[in-house]
């Protein structure tokens, strides 16, 4: 009993279910994304405000210390060289542990007075990196003395007035040459240096400096205070959002001042040299690059290495003492929408379970009804690609499936049989077009090849027809394989033991001459292999001759409405056949016309054979022997060194021949004969030279040989 297949409802139900789930997922995703952006912007804005406030609390006191010191020096200029000035400087910076040192450089002789608060962890100090005396907390450094004889002194103290050690060295330092001094000298306001590494501690910092003038405006010197980055580091490290948040700081020129890794990596803030933009964190680098291009306060990007999505914010913070760095935050989107994504994930899991159960039920029902239909569809697809291997048989209780399976099976058998009589490419084009075949053709340049087995008639006179057909079929199969494998050549017909093939139809092939030459060489090689494995056969060994020519012909469907053949017609076809026959005369294996040789000479080694006028033709044609491929990689088809040498000697002989130097060419051909690969060809030219010595040709002789036999 046949059952009609109706699965439209199942298909529609599946489509609706997938569509509705898709809408739900899309809405959920958009909501999460919008919430993530809002949360990120809120937290980043809050973090920036807190950071600015904390930075102001650090930076303002440093500026105030510098201003107070300037006022002190203006009021008591004579006190700066006295020890009490050091006590004043020490008291100034004592409340601020992040102020590394306070100092004053004089313009007159370059005297220098500095109070340093020894940072935690520093065990060496001074130009000689001498070990610090025990309990040293304060260092009073001075450069003073008579002109040209100043001494640099380091007074180490546990507290002001309690000396723990003393060190004196020759002066190698002039404050007037330092960047902070030169910068402050040029302006009235406080000058802030670029971030740099302090030589004495090896840690990053920045210097605040301001010039000091007397009542007449004369420059007395410059007051400076060194700010270590420890406090700023703690501030910036603390404002990282989440466990994987990052922070970065840029200067006015977008150079990287500092950046941090994640809390999970336990990476503290890293400071860079001024103006440096090269960093070793690809996430921070990508964020900075994108912000420099867009200058947007809020933006997002995808990590180049981990493929994760990141949200970022960057904007300049308010200017203080000429400092206006850009503060940036980076945080993975997951940090903001973790809880939301967890809820979404649960919803998606439930939806996925529903879809899976639904799909399983649909698949079970559909498979029960359409398993065989799928097999028919796959087979039809293979037939559509002209894959006709194997048989296809199916029985089904479903009426439509059974009818379709029979139709596909019959179509496959028909196309397979059709392809045995007609070139496969032609069958494909006929099937693909969907139109009936019509008589007619087009003019097209083809490369044409004729083959013929030498002495075939004599070998097969007493051969059993059935055995002959079997062995000849094996031979044709080997030839067909090489013809179709090289440029998709088309076998036009088998003529007894001969083959006619052409290239550039029905499939267009711009390199048809090259492919025809390679196919001829490959067929010759395949024939040699057949000879080697068929030594017990009465038919083998065989010697096949080839003829190649290229010209315009008419190619298409020829015949009547009831019987059509796809073939090529024209004088070029006849000439290709004649060229193949010339192998008998010259003792060659593969002869090609001059047209073929010109088109393929860059790829193959040819030897000029003769200029001939074959029987049935009026115009002479140059013929060449195809020896091998110039590509040395294809060893089976490549020309050998001996062939190259022989062609070179042959060309020298032919030059003497064309120049009508009959005696010299005779001697040259005689010398070549002992090592010639084609003895018959050389003998022909030796015979001609002897004839021309006795009876030279007329002055208008063009070297044409008229061939009177096929």
C-alpha cells in the first residue's frame, strides 16, 4: 500500500519554533547589551570622579610645599645656605611620605641644597651607591663651598639633627643643567617635568619646580620637589573595576605614562619612559589605539588574542599645575552583566531543552516518513553533479518516494549510457541547459590530436575478435585517462585502432595547445607502461604515433534530427590526420604543426622536422617533433639532457642545410647519424644532401617536401 508524504505541517512547526526562540534570544541579548553599557558608564564615571579627587589630594600639597618654600626663600634669602633651612625643608615634607625630596638650586654658582625622605626598601644611596647607615630616614644633601672648589656632602640622619653618617665627594652635579631647572627658569608658574625614573631609587616619579626671584626680578634659583609614584600607583591600582579591569594614564601627546594589568595577574601599575607608546599588554594597547583614533569617552572593542568583548572609557582629567593626563578604564563586558548573563543562560538552557525535545520529536516523525526520501535526494544530488558511479535501487511504501526513486534510477542509467557515447562535458552541458539538442556549430580554434598504432593491421590479422576487443579496450582506457586528465580533452571518436581528440570544446581552455602536447606525451608514457605489464600479450608491445595541429574549425552537433554527433569539421581536422601519418615517413612518434609548436614552445622541447605539403593540401606546413616537457619536475614527461644536446646539434645541421651548404650539411648529418634517436629522419636528410650536391634545387627553392602518400 502506497502512502502519500505530507510533512508540510512538521516543517512549518519547526520553523515557527525556531523563529520564536530566535526573537526571544535577540531581545534578551539587546537588553543585556544596553544594561552593560549603562552600568559600565556609571561605574567608570564614578571611578574617574573619585580618582580625580584623590589625585588632587596628592598633587595640590606638593604644589603648596613648593610655593611655601619659594616664599620662605624670598623672605629669608640668606638662610638658604644655613643648616636651619634644611630643618625647615624637612618639616615641610614630613607630613607627605610620597614627597621624595625638597631642594633648592642657586643660579649664582650652582649650589644645591636638598632634603630627602628615604623611601622604604632603599638600602643604597649616593653616586657611589654606598650602603645606607643603619636607621637612616633623612638625608641632607648639599653642594657648597668656594667657587671651583665646591664639595658635595651627604649627611645621613635618623631624624633631623640625629646624624648616622656622613659622606663627601667631588662635585659632579650641576642643578642648573637639569630639565626641571631649565623648565622652571622659563615660566612664572610651577613647572612639572615628564615622568622619569629617579637615578637614586630606580623608581618612577615627577618633579615640581618653580623659580625664585628677588625684588628686582633677578633669578636667584629654583625650588623643586620630587613626587614619587607610589601614592598615585596605589590610587590607580585601587580604581581598577572588577578582577579583570585595567587602567591606563596618557600624557598630553598620548604617550603612555602608566598602565596596569588585572587584579588576578597581581600586576601593579607599570610606568614608562616619557612619550613611549610601546606596551606589553595587547588589551591596553588596543584600547589606547582605538581611543586615539575616535576620541570617544565611551567605546567598546574585541581583544585581538582572547576574542573577548571589552568596554572602555577614556577622558582627560582636570588640569593641575600644567598636568592634564588622560585617564582610561578597561573592563570585560562580563564584569557588568555576570548576573544578567547567568539568568539569560538559564533561560536559554530551558529554551534549548524545549527546542531539542521538539526537534527530536520532529526528527523521529520525519525520519519515519522521509528517511528514504533523503536517500533519493542525495542520489539526485550526486546525479546533478554527474556522479554516476554505482547502482541505485530502492523500494518504499510511500508512493511519491517510490516513484521518485525509480525516476532517479532510470535517469542515472540513461545518463551513464549516454556518457559512454558522448563526451562527459557535453553531457553535463546538455543536462545543465535543460534545452533540447539542436543541429549546429560554432567556429572555434581547437587543438586536434590523431593517434594510430603502428603495424596494427598486421598484428591483428589472426587475433581472436573477442580477445582483441578486450585488449584494445584496455589500451583505449589508458589513452582516454591521459587525454581527459590533461586539460579535460574531448575524445571525438575511435576509428578502428585510432583516436581523434580535441581541446577547447565543449569546455573553453585557453591553454589548449599546451594541454594537447602534454596529453600526447602522457599517452606515450602510458603506452610504455602498458607494454611493460603486457609482455604475455600477442597484441603488445604497441607503438603509437601522434599528430597534433591547431586551427579554426567548426565544432558542434552534426547529423540529422534522429541521429546527432558532436564533432569538429574543417581542413584543420584533415591536416592533423595527415600530420599523424607523416610519422611513418620520418620515423618519429609525435609530430606537431608549426602552429602548435609556436603556442607551446615555452613549455615543451620541439625539433624542426620538415616543411611539407601533405597529400590533399595546397599550402606547405612546418612540422616539428615533440620530444618532451621543459619542466624538469615532471620526470616522466620531461625532455632529457641527451635530447637537448641532440636538438642543438640537429639545429646546427639544419642551418647548414637551409643555407644550401650541401657538402657541409651532409658531413654534419653523417656525424649526427651515429648518435641520433631517429635514424630514419637523419637518413632522409643525408639522402637529400647527396641529391642536391649532384643536382641543386632552383634558386627559389623554399625547402618544401611534397608528400604524395597518406
